[in-house]
C-alpha cells in the first residue's frame, strides 16, 4: 500500500472514527459504577482546538488503563452463592432472593470462562477483559489514528517506531494487543514499526533476572513493587525513588490512618440503612438478623465449568470458610457484581441491577469512591504525597520522551503505555489536574456531596491520559493533553505556559519548567 493510499485510509477513518465517538458518547454511564464504569470518550473530536498555524504533529504518547473486565478473582460471587445456598436450605429466601442464585451461578460461569476463544486474551478465566473491554481499546486506537493521521503517515514514511509498554499483567498486555492490532488492521504498514520497549535489566538487585520486553513495573505497576521482583538498593538508580515510594504507599494503605479514613465512610448511617434495605429484599428478617450478628460463617464451594463447545474449562472458588460481618459486607459484595455486569453486555444472562435501587447504588458508589480517594487518590493533606509521589517516574518518562523530540531525535512517533486504575489515579493527582488533585484537610472527610472527585471520571475502564506534541519550523514545541479524550488543562500554576489565553496548547519548555519542582521530588525529599 502506497503512502498516498494510506492517506486516504486515514481520511476515511476520521469520518468513521467520529461516528464511533458519537455513538460511544451517547452511552449512558451514569449507573453508579464508580471506577468500573465502561469507557466512553468525553469530547467530540470535531470540537478539538486546532493547532496554531505553522505547527505540525511530531509525537504522541499515552498511558491507558486496561479495558472493561470481569471480576478480578472468585471471591464475592462465591461468598454470595454460599450465603444464598444457606438461606435456600433454611427457606429464608424472598421471591427476589430466589432469583439471585441462578444469577450468581451465571456470573461465576461467565468469569471462569472469560476470554475463551477470544483473540488477544492470554488465558481464559477471572480477571480478563470482556469483549467490550477489548473493543474499548480498539476504538481508542482508531480515534488516535483519526486524530493524528498526519503523524502516522509521516511515521510510515520515515520508519519511526511506535513503542509499547505494559505493567506485565495479562489484562494490560491484552489491552495493548487489542490497541495495536487495531492500528495495524487499519494501516497494515504500521505493523513492523510497533515494537516493545527494551527490557529492564538489573532487577531484583540481589539476583537480577531477565525481564520481559515491553514490561516496566516501575512506571506502570508502581503501587505494588516488591523485593523478589523489583528490589533496588543503589540510590543512584533512577528507579530507586520509585521503589521506596511504592513501599511507602503500601505501608500507608495498611496503616491505622488509612483504615480509619476508609472506615469512617462505612459508618455513614444512610449507607448502613441502604445496605440493610438491599439485603432485606433478598432474605427473611430472621436471616438478616443472623447476618448482622457477625457470627455467620459460610462454607464456600468450588465450581467447575466447561464452555458449550468443550474447548475451555474453568473454576470458581476453592472451598474453605468465610465469616460474614454484617449486611454492609453483603451489600458491598453484591454491588461489586452490579458494577462489573455492564462489562459483559449481552454475554451475561443475569440482571444485577434488579437487586439495587439507584439511590442504594449511589451510596455504595460513594463508599467505593471514598476508599479509592484515600488509598490511590489525593487522600489527606498529610498523606497526599505518599499516594501520588510514586507516579513521578511515569511523569518523568512522559517529559523524557518529549525531550528526545526537542533534541531533534525522531526515532519514535508514539509511546503507548497500558496499566491500571491504581496508576491513572495517582498520575492524575501528580499532574495537579483541577477537581482531581485536592486532598482533604486535617480533621475533614471525603464527602460525596461536596467533593468533585469521582471514580467514574477519574479512572473509568480504559481511562487514558494522552499528550500530543506539535512543532513549528523554528523548533518550538507545543503540548496538548487529553484526559479520557477531553482537552484538559495542566495544573493552574502552569497557565503562563499556555500558547494563548484559554488555549489547551502549552509551550513545552515553559510547561517543563512549571513541573520542575514536582519532577525533582523523587531526588530531593
């Protein structure tokens, strides 16, 4: 295919991609799904601000959360089924409660076999992307191609690489495959230019092992670094600070301070009343009282499933016991299934929305958001830097990639990173984005009614932050940021770096200077 032909392909993609974006934007995501909200672009690409005259696209980069997925593990669904079985054996189910058992079994089967026979899924089972999640990344790639058609045409002409990097977790890897496959299907000549980032070497420090190409846990899994895979002992190593910051966030998340903050949201009387109302719909009053006694212990089952064509098999649960504390625990477990059900679209024959009224779902979403706010978001004034400082390595890499372009080295046309909600949330905080970065003051609590931080907008499924880089003949670089495909301002302190008042294009050298103190915090603190 000649370049001129590829140019026509990109033009056609612009029209088709816009239609897809409009369709996605019409999807109702206001279902109180918090960070499990299925992805939709937040702005019509036709309304994007145009680059100033004389500037051409030079580079693009992104970090994206994996797409919509199933349950991460067999836990709450297995517990709820054991609870349902016990209630059934005692004749303690309401008419609505009787429907719950088959729905739970359908949920377990859908997750145990998730990804069976689907391209780009590494291994079927819990934690995988759904078809919807794979499609979210295919369409995200298509809209990138639509937006940056001229850049990719130049990349083809000059043989510039598209570098891919992931956390190394299956669903992030599978998201990257779906994304890059979409690019290559639309512009086949891109395929040989799509390459993994070089493998890291030297980790763990006490017994270095070969790292897979394209994986960087320090930038894309920094919330869960551990000694047996990531140990860094040399304080001159650029990943040393990230490793220490990862240990700090893990200590904080287990601390009394963090636990108390999360527990405070669970003590909301309205939440407790809503949770009890959810459970009362399912079980007899006497059985509900047993749940709230905190003395109920369940025998968990183990379930095996086969696909209809016998090509795949999977399991849910492994037996054992589980204590149930109260009706809030049961309602939150059911809410977790409610959250994930939209990811399956029509492939899951179970309607979990029947078990939660909108106001009940809203209160449970508020509790879920409070937990994420404290553990991975802006948190409190005292702990805010602990929950976001580990994102500095990723922020440094964003700037480092642009620095290379500023130096006139044009080996890369794009850097494409795939990670998790726990990466997007602190990264957005570290960028200082309005409505996302504000911690609560000492003595105050996160309150849904007054705090703008929402999981469904900060880190829905396939959440992404993208920087587009433009250059003029004089060598000036401009940066524009898209957050979930919406033009987004950098932190207010950087307004003087805007190309013009109110513009979303920022002078790169001024922007980098504005973030100098933030970037230096992993070195001097």
